[in-house]
C-alpha cells in the first residue's frame, strides 16, 4: 500500500485509475535511494518533473513500467475503494539502488512528458538491482475509506 498520496492526487485516485482518456495510462517509476527527499517534501509536488527537480532522481536504468490490469473496486462491505494492478517484473535489472516507486497518471501516452505526469502515490522500496529477476507483487496499491 502507498507510503504517501501526493496532495495533488487526493480525491482523484479512483478517477485516474479508471483511465478516463483515450490514450492514458498509469506508470510505475523507480526512484533512486540516494538523494530521495522526505515524504513531507515530495507530497507537495504537483507533477513528476517537480518530483525530480530537487535531489530526488529517477532510477533510469530500470525504466518505467506501464501498469496493466488496473482495477477500481468499490467495496460496500468495508466502506472503501481499492485500486489494484497486475504484478510487475524486471528481468536482468541493473543500476543504482532504488528507494521508492511512484505511480503516476499519464494523461496522453502519445505525447508523454514529465510535467504532464500527475504523481499519485509513492511506495517505499529498498532494492539494489543485481541482475536477478525482480518481481514486484502489487496488491491494492491504494485504498481509501470513509467513516460514517
């Protein structure tokens, strides 16, 4: 589950996860552990270009992964929504150590830009790519509930 939800995404997660546009997607972006800014700093960033404008760096050797099988489940029994996606794998991964992953909404995959990507959630992950296949199990990457 998410470590933080970016302020810009509060209240919008289910909408973005429904992939409302013709050429949109959710993308998983690894961040390097070195220079990773605090949650208090990151949560105020409004686009991915701002996320990497400070000391936080994208781990570019791994590359971004488009999430597939994204689902939004309304759970009336538990009074919540859950957002899920298919698991992700990196084969023969290499590069700098990873400290977190960001899931972002890309409104138009035909002309993507970091300034257009809306950062939705950040997930802490400590991982050093070592050439061995790495499988990331994704189970409800975000849940929101309300109390009556």
